[in-house]
C-alpha cells in the first residue's frame, strides 16, 4: 500500500510517499521533501497567511516532481492521494487540497482528506507498536490539546488550552526578547545557559483547576511585563529557563491527571507527545520521567516528524485506507477550523 501525502496547512510545504508492506503493520517513508518558509516569514515575526499560500503555490509542483523522481515510484504504483484539509490557513489549505485532488482524479485513485492533528497523533504508530486507546498531547504553534485516540478516526479532546497554544507563546516571548521566530528552539537554547541567579514569580494558570484544560495567556503577559521592565543578559537566560519550566509543569500536571483518569477508565498504557514543541528536549525528558513514574509507556516521534511534515499525512491516509474507511468527496472544501473530534 503506497500513499502520497501533501501538507500545506501553515508554513511548511511538504510531500511524502509512505509505503506499508503487506505483512508489516509499520510504514516506511520512501521519500519526503519539505520546504520550510521560516526565512520568508521571519522578518514579520510570525506566519503571514497570504505569503504562505503564495509560497505553497510556487513550490508544491516542483516538490511533487522531485519526490516522484527521487523515489523512482511510478504514479501508477500509488494507491491514494492524501492531503491535510484542515485545520490551518484557508489559502494554504486550498493549495495542497486541490493539488492532491487533481492527482487523484488524473490517476483515478482515491483522494483522502486527513485532519492535520490526526496526522500528529497517528505518526508515532508508523514505526512503534502503540495500541488504541491511547492519550496524546499535541503541542504546536497552533494547538495545545490532550487527545484520547479511540481509533484512527475517532478522537476525543479531553483538555485543551482555553487561550494561546504553547508554541505561539514561545514565539511571542522570543519576539519580545528580540530573538525572533520561531521562538521555541531559541528559548530552549537560552534556557540551557541558565545562571540560577535570578528568580521570577511566574503564574501557573489553571494548575489547580479540576478540568484537563490549560491556559497560557496570563503567563505570556507576566513574562512580557518582566521583559519590558528591562533585563540584563543573565536575567534573560534565567527567565527563559523559568518560563520553559512553568510551561512544562502546567502541561505535566494536566496530562498526568488525564492519564490517571483514563488509565482507570480505559486501561490506557501508552502516551504520545507530538507537535513542534515536542522537539523540545527539556519537555520531552520531563514527560518521559513522568510516564516512567506513572507506569505508562512514553512515545514521541523523532524531531523531524514532530514538526509539520507530509509523512504524517500519508501515514494517516494509510491508517484509514487499510481499514477501508475512505469517503472523501472530490468536492470537499478545506476546513480552517476543523476539530479532531469532528472527523
Ligand atoms: O507542529 P508545528 O511545526 O506547526 C504547527 O502545526 O503549529 O509547530 C511549530 C511550533 C512553533 O511555535 C515553534 O516555536 C515550536 O513549534 N517549536 C518549539 C521547539 N521547536 C519548535 N517549541 C519549543 N521548543 C522547541 N525546541
Ligand atoms: Zn502541526
């Protein structure tokens, strides 16, 4: 089974060809071509939607051709074309969705509409044995959700940020500090050089609240005020570390409680950390330790599969195709606000 995946939800133009062999439950990436637009958006301090769509239109055709050429896979060997059709920026989604539809129509193969978050949740199953139901935390530039995965199509959002996504907060704080976009890797690097000389009193919003929801806008405002009061270099390093630490404490606490609850309810044994922020080593290691204590098996994709990529879209396509659940209509429209619990 070979599926061609296209990802254009935000600022990464990515195509991938993933194969699942008959007697193997896992998949192999035959080729993945990803072009990041980070440099184009950097000067604006974040993603500019119109610019993103233009860049996708400019580059997708070339990436598709290059991937076919380097994989040496003939189009007639491809079983289906999958595209991330939401959530994301409408103009950006239209480019990838229409391209995948065109390929599907031209080759008379199915078109599979994949939810971008579904890709983030399922990608770890491409090379690891993770049984449904399992719990997943997606932390990215646009999302922060604790998701219960019942099967490849049925998901429940058990908790989420009521305001900002985690990656978004990393990006904002980095911008205010004057270090630019994307903020996550920059803050992580600064935090590693901490001096432990200064202590900042940072709020931990919703930590004591009984739901599995999270909130980060209060923390963002508190950090912004501290930065605006004027900081020396060493103070910035300590603030970066404490900011990253508080975010981790809030995420850990809510996920730990959700794991305890759903372990009892559904006998969950596996936890997956996913999304761009999951490439943060401090956050990864903290979750791994927590899971060991809670006797839960911890999974996180390798870094290049944490950030946006088309392999996760192709793999989600395979997961649906192998269960015969492909109903995507060719006149389907992309859904910028498509929630994973509304598949
Ligand atoms: O999943 P992703 O590539 O795109 C979205 O779907 O949003 O995530 C991008 C986000 C950005 O906000 C970026 O700052 C954050 O992931 N990120 C990180 C790290 N690497 C990327 N955040 C914290 N630490 C990192 N090392
Ligand atoms: Zn993403």
